């Protein structure tokens, strides 16, 4: 009899604990977690609808007089690099770190990066690699004439802007630096695909610029070609460096093409923005 009573008590306690646990973990309230906004631009230049993902700093208010530097992120869709780069911006701008000021992040979603990020190549080898190449000039116009003006109109943007590009994104970021350098103040160029078209961009004479530039170049252990072209870019920029230019180069032997971006951007923020 005592054994039966003991078993009954244990059963009641087990059921009670289970019900309590279910009640305890049941959410009191469920609502979306919002870190910014998603906007669409009807681009006349590209003849496409393009999506921008916007990260806004904590406490951002359209009614405030405060303005924020803007970081333009290539490969910036929600399923690409937007979330982890926005997280780095939030983390790096914490007041106890002060790696950088609070910033707005504009992630530019892709439709076809193989077209948008490459300048034309007539060489058969590159036509075979990427038959859709050649859209970079229009994409740069899209950034200059549609994206930046729209962001400046809708958000509390300061005059300081940064572009982040990796791989083919690093190729077009370098093209912008060489051809329209005043489009951005800061350039974060990671693992740039400057091998494109037999490294023809590296043979180009960069356009002179009038505003101060901060340039951060990084590459991981990604093979001889990728490491070589990144070093050539750094050497070229150092050779033609102007007095209002800061250039940093970093090699990450423990990283490869797939994971170099995150740590490289974290280091770039420290080199470009830190006031310590």
C-alpha cells in the first residue's frame, strides 16, 4: 500500500512539474524583432526593382538633429552579409568599445552579381567563365545617382560614407576607387577578384581625388592569385598615395575566401574609425 501511495505521489509531482515547465516557457507575448527597414528602389538605370536592407542604430529618430555615417554593403541581402555586418557595426559602436561611431548600414541585395560587379571583358576565357559580365558601369551609376540620393533623402545620413566589398564586390569597390573615388570616403576591400580580365584594372591609372580617403585591403589564405592581386593593389596605392590617404593591408593566414570578410571588416572598423 505504501509503495502504491509513493508511486502515486511521484506521478502527481512529475505531472505537476511538467505542467509548470510548460507554463513557464510559454511566451507571454510574441512580436517581430525589428532591426531596421527594407525598402525598394525602382531603378531607371538598371531597369529593375532593387531591394535595400537598412540597419538603424539604437535610438535612431527621424526627428533628431543627429546624423550618422552610412556604410554601403555589397552582397547585402538578408541571406548574404547584411545581418553579420550589421551586428559588427552594432557591437563595434558600443560605448565601452568605441571602435567606431554609430552608423546606418545599407545592404544592397543582389539580382546578378556576376553581371553587376564586373566590367566588360572581350577575352574568350573570361566570356566562358562569366558570359553575363559587363554591368559594373551601370551599377556604379545606380549607386551614385539612385541609391545614395535616396538614402540621403530618407535617413539622417552624414557626409561620411563607406563601401564594403568582397570578392567580385571587392573588384567593383576597387573600380569605384580608381574611377570615381569621391563617391565614398572609406573603402573596405576584402579578397578582391582583381584577376578578372587578366588584371587589367590594376594597369589603370587611378583618378585623383579631393577628399580624405581611408582604404583597408585584406585577404586570407586563398591561393597565390588572390593573395598576389591584393598585394599588387596595396603596392599600387602606396606608390601613388596622396597626403590625404590612409592605407592599411592585412593578411589573415588562418582564414580563407569563405570566412575572411567578418574578421577583416572588424579590423577595418578599428583602423578606419577608432578614435582611441
